[in-house]
C-alpha cells in the first residue's frame, strides 16, 4: 500500500492511529496479552483488553505503558507493530514515516526507547512530538502565532498543561494523574464506603456513567456489582454521582495545582492572552462531567473542552507529519 506517513497517539489507556486524508483509522486499548510459557504475544488491543482480569495463570494481560511512557519495551514494540500492520497491511512497498506523540515531561532515555521501538516495529523514520503541542494542533489552536495559548491535556496516565507561543512550549507542567488514577480512587472509595470490591473496568464504567468533577443538583446513580469484602460473596449496590466526586477530589486538586503552577510561570503578556482567549482542554479524561467548570471557577479563566477531545493528539500528530516544514520547531527528535 502507498501509505507513507502515520501519526500515532501512544497513550497509557488507548492508542490511536491517524492517516493523512483518512483521519483516525485505529482506536484501540493499549493492552497486550502474553503467554507466560513462551512469552508469545497472544492478543493486542480490543481482544487483549477483554482478557484483563480474566486470564488463567499461564496468560497475562498487561498495559505496556505506564504514566504515558514505556514500561515494557518488548510488548510496546509488539503493540506498535500490530497497529502499524493493521493500518497499512503486512505487504507494503514503502516503510512508513511515523510520528509518535509522547508526554512533555519525558526523559531523553524514554524518548529514545519510543524511537527505537517505533523503528523496530517497521517505521522507516520516527518523529517525536510533545503531546500538548500535538493536542493544540489537533484542537485547531494557531500555535505558530505570537499570542499565548494554554492547553490542558488529561489522558489515562498523565495530565499535562502547557502555554504555547510561536510554535513552542513556553511553560509546561505534567502530573501523573489521569483517568487511571480516577478509576483507582473510585475502587478505593467503593471498598471503604460500601465494603465492595470492584475491578478497574467496573470503576471506569461508574466514572463514565455518573462521574462528575462538581457535585450535581440532580444526582445520577448506577447499579454496580462486585464482591463483598466481608462475606466474599457477590453483591450489588447503587452508586451515586456524589460518590465519584468525593472519591476523586485529591486527583482533581492535583490537576488544579499544576494548572496554577503553569500560569504562575507564564509572563504577564501571555497570561493576558490566556485570560482573553481562555484555556482549551483535550484528552479522554477532559470528558468528565463539569471538569471544565471546576477549572474555570478555581482559576478564574474561561475553559473550553475541544471538539472530539479524545482525538486531538492523534489528529495533531497527523497534521504535523503532513506539514513537517511548518512544524519543524515543534518536533522533538527524529531518527
């Protein structure tokens, strides 16, 4: 196939693949199932996610990325190869150029690991772009202008907030708080308040169904099944939106503190631009109910959630790869 370039949002929770002129062609969980007997890769993506928490002793289902960076090199390489092959097929005339979005706080060693894994997975050349830059491009923010723009990208493993001007990052902060931390907080709260043990997938379902960053006037509720901590038997309870809001308070405070820190490190001129234009939010976890209102009330700046926030980073990588000359100052590293 004559596909020369691919943009990849290599996320802790999900991996998205963008093809120029076609858009998002892959959106699957960042999960890999491995046989413990011979270390063979059994499944990747959706199929592997279905196995999480349900595998026998000789199979392990893992998420090879932790807090946005590679925790398991071999399985990450296998996952990248699977997604590249799924996108362009096993038979190809050209090896594609691949641009991968990574957290802004990534170290040079971690960056090199992403590049090497991408090349090993079948790329002719690998480019690295910081997630806040990619998210801003994907959200149609004119990052090349001399005006200041602020973006908050909250994914599964990290939340990153950056002030961007003239195509580069002026100030940035990253915290290891995201959708996964929200899920773990819900699990802990449900166990402590209701003596009910639930899994990560159930916690994610609760978050999506009734979760809110602010206490709601009209409460939402959802029935949840799990294992009673005391008796060890299955039990179901009703969880309301206030439970989620209470559970994730510490995580939300951590994100707010990082936003404040980023603004404190910003020059008065750029801060004035941000006051005027507002802050844009992207990433899957920015879809949590009222999180934009919480940030706006606390910071005193208008906050908007981007259109299709989950897709912003992937779209940004594809657009940057399509316009390398325009965005060359924003590209971190190549090989």
